[in-house]
C-alpha cells in the first residue's frame, strides 16, 4: 500500500534520499519527474552539510541552512552564490 505522503518520482535513489512534504502531491510528483530538477536538488544538498530544507511557495523558494552564522564577516559568499544559483534553476520552471 502506498503512503499518502510519499512522492514517487520513478527514481528510487532520489525517493529514498528525500522526504517530500507538500500540500499538492500531484504538482510535486509532476515537478519532480524532471531528472534535471532532481539533479539540482541533489546538488543543492551536496554543497554543504548544513543545507537542511528547500521550501517552495507561490512566489519564492527558501533554502534553510542551519546552523548559519549571523556575523557578516563569517558569511560564506561562494556557498550563498551556489545556493542562489541552484534555487534560481529550481524556480525557473515553477508555474507560479
């Protein structure tokens, strides 16, 4: 029996690696059918061990990095640039 909160992308390694929480299972399943999008998500989580979560909202995407130092001098600019580039790639095909 399939659990209601499981999104099947037809990529077993991806499905095993990630828990997808969504109020719109049909949209998430269709969006994640793209191997390119799944690769972007993989790449995002491989950038840094402190990447915790990606959240898609109607007009934005957020990426949680935790812990994250608040000292401006401690900001890892290459990390932020990489995260923003990948998030932009994920947002590019959103139907919002």
